[in-house]
């Protein structure tokens, strides 16, 4: 057979592009390309292990790198309303270049006040010396105190401390005054205009960085995880001892997925949160606020935080009904809904794809040896059997997570037997082991199902007899 004319799967080419690694879901791939390119939404419907998560990740890999950084900046006039700041990649790079271009000058060439504050110049005799030494090498006077002592707080003496940077307004020709920053860098002073002061992190918190992944996975575990939050501060953001409000702002998955893919597995488990998700998708922005009403975070709020994402939702067939109708129509209205295949046609081309799949799983695993052609043939047989047994169809199964489990188990057996390849017998043993687990599951599920039915029957009886009002 042509598709089995190779020594081991080491010879099989594994595509680099993750979408090309997806097997037997060609109809989804076509849509996946459109979704990535046109920024549509997508609902993947299908049983576990057919590649929903895998496809979502592959879509994200097609989306170009983000162009915006989102930050919150402290707002002196109203600390509980941090200011939203959106910067483009170009602007960030420009600022970085300007920072690099900032002049490095001799401490003698900056104003006296500045060189004193930075720890270069003696306040008494005016001599410049090493900023690391707190004693003037010329007159022996104290240039600054290395530590802030508790006595300093109570003494009338002015505290002489050393600053790392100093802000100062200076006249600047015709344009009037301009603020400069002087920063100590070893034995030199870096000077730049304070418009660049923005770059200083302590005044802002970048909540969605420019270099980020385009794939964000969210669960419906908590509102805060999905929508963001403002952390509690025991000091209530007190100006001196508390953590400033803007520092406590935490983005939600919807914000982190800005310009990328937001993947929600088992979309139906979101429950009521689906409503917020719908709003976020409609508005493409969503406020971040403290979600715990008893927390000091509850008074803090940042409006209009961008969240322009591609939603990829995954659900099992049975759960289609538990998706909020407006959310579903939103997805369909500006996107696609697709059903994943569970079986593909049994032909040489598709058998070859299973060989490619085997090679992929082995190289992804990294800990198991490659498989022989005979071993692949055995895997193909198992794929035929499973298509028939699980889905009642002739073909090759696409419940590939399970098949991947068999490949890995066979690999482990090969390792234990010190074999350099996975051969037919390893696959057979793995299939046997996996089967025995399935049989056990079938047993317990079968009886659990029966138990469930007997409960149901009891309830019905009770209801008929008026003992219970439970809805059944
Ligand atoms: N169609 C497929 N093509 C290639 N590999 C697949 C496919 N479906 C599943 N797999 C393999 O099985 C693993 C689990 O699939 P996953 O995407 O998590 O399934 P689901 O999200 O539908 O439950 C994947 O990481 C991949 O290795
Ligand atoms: Mg999954």
C-alpha cells in the first residue's frame, strides 16, 4: 500500500502551520481562515477530542500581532477614576528611540540644585564627587544620608536624601518653560524632556501589553476572570500607605484578548455571564470595576477599556440549547457556526493523514520514539473500528484525542521495552489497555445510568402521589 511506504514516521513531514496539522475537518479550516482574516466569531460544535481547542489555537496563530497597548494612568484629581491610555506600537517605539537618544551629560553641566539632589555635589563646598559616597571628599561634609532614620522624622533638620531622578522646569527659548528630567546613571546624568516622563512605570500600569499572545482562554469560573476587577486594598488606597487605585486594576480575559482570539471552552457553562460577553462583543469595550461590593476596589472604575476580540466558542452538541439566543444570533450574525466531523471517509488520502497525525503526536510528545509503518497500519485499523463502534459509521474516527492517547501509551510501552521504534505490538498492547479502561467505564456508566433511571422512576411515583413538588 502506497501510503505505508516508509520506514518510520520520522520520515513523515509535519507541517509547521498549526492549521495544516488539523485533520479531517476541511470544512472548518476554510471557515477558520475567513474568521482570522475578517475577524469574525466562530462557534465550534462537536464531541470532545475532535480538535475544537486545537483549531481555536490555530486561528489565533493566523492573527497578526496586536497594535495597541492598554494602560491605566493614575489620576491625581480623581484617583478612583484612573485614566485609560491606549498607545500604538509606533508611538511606543518612538518613545523608546527618544529615550535612547536622551543626552548623557557630566554632573558639572546640570543646575546646582540637580547635581546636589542626585548626590554628586556637596551642598557645603560645591565640589563634585562620586555619588555613591555620602561624604564630600573635599570638605568632609555630609552630602546626603544613606538611610532615612526614624529620628529624621522627628528632627527639625531638613532631611538630606539622594534622589535617583529630579524634575525641573527650565526656560526654553521662546516657547517658555519646559519640564526636564535628570536621572542619575553611574557617573553621568541623563537629561530628557519630561513629556517622556510618561514612560515611567510607577505612574501607570500596563494592563494589556503590546507583546502579548493572540490566544486567550477563559472559563466561566468567575466574573472577575472574564471581565476584570479592581483588587481590594486594606488601606483603601490611602494616598500614603495604600496601593494607588490604578495599580489595582486587573484586566479581564475579554481585555487581554483585545485584537486576538478569546477562546471559551464549553461556552454554555458561562451561564449568566453570557450577557456580559454579548455586551462586550457589541460595544467592543467594557468597563473594569471592582466586582466585590464589600471591597475597597468597588469604588474604582475605568470606563471604555477596549475588548475587540474574535470569539471562538466550543460546545458539545447537547449544549447548543443552553447558549443564550441573542449571543448565538450575534455569533451567527457576524460569524459562523460549524459542526465538527466525528468520522472521515476511509480512503488512501485520509489514511495518509492519520499517518501524518501519528507523526505529529509523536513529535509533539517529544518523549516517545517514532512509529513503524506496521504500527501505523494498526492505528488505522483502530480508527476504522472506533468509527464503527462509537459513531456507527464506516470510515476513520476523528475522535483523535483518544487515538492520540493510544499512540502515547504505545510509545511508553516501547520505551519500557527499550525499543527504538513503536511497532505493531506496542500499538496492540496499548489498544488492549485502553479498551479495558473503556469497558470499566461502560460498566460503571451503565449502572450509574440505571441508578439514575430508578431515581427518576421513584420521583415520578412520589409526584403522582403528591409527596413532592420537585419538577421532573
Ligand atoms: N482534527 C484534529 N487534527 C489533528 N489533531 C487533532 C484533531 N482533533 C484532535 N486532535 C488532537 O487531539 C488533541 C485534543 O484535541 P482538542 O482540540 O483538545 O479537542 P476538543 O477541544 O474538541 O475536546 C489535540 O491537541 C490534538 O493533538
Ligand atoms: Mg477542548
